C-alpha cells in the first residue's frame, strides 16, 4: 500500500473530515447539499433540533472544509466542497485495494484446499472400492 500524502497537514485534514462524517446529522446535511446549496433554515427543516444546534453542525463541517458559505449575506447559503471528500475517498481507496488483494489471496487458498479435499475424497473412495472388491 502506498503512503500517499503521509504528512501532518494531510492527516489533520483527514482527521477533521472523518470526525465531521462520524455524525449522522452532518452526513445528512452533506447529502442534502449534494443536490445544491441551501440556507441554514432549509437545512434545519428535516431535523428535530434547534437552528443553533444545526449551526453547530455546520461549523464542524465548515472547519473540516466540507462546506462553505455563499456570498449572499442575507441568506448565507451553504454549499458542498467536494475536495475533502475526494481526499478521504483516495485514502480509503488504498485500503479497498489492500482488502481486495487479501480476499483474492484467500480465494486462491480456499480453491486449493477444496481441490486437495476433493482429491482426498477420491483417494478414500477408491480405497474403499478396492477393499470391497477384495472381499
């Protein structure tokens, strides 16, 4: 596995991204913003929580670089910033490749074991058959 971007800044960004993604409310906000920018009021609508509570979630997402505020001062719409998600995806991709290779090796081993077991069974069956013919 290649250590891509293995540096303090990169890890701090990933830490903030994964910390932000750890909360289901923040993931839901990101999912909503994937369809377009929205105001705090619009983002708060589906949740049974106060607007200040939603604002706290938005601050976490902003600090992680996952969203940004729009220029409209009255509405202050938020929009998705996909670069941080792309970084997290690249980081996870390394592990996906590792696990696929590991599972591939396991598949080969299991196939070999099945072949050996089938040969053993054939050998035992022939031995049993030979014993029956001797009687």
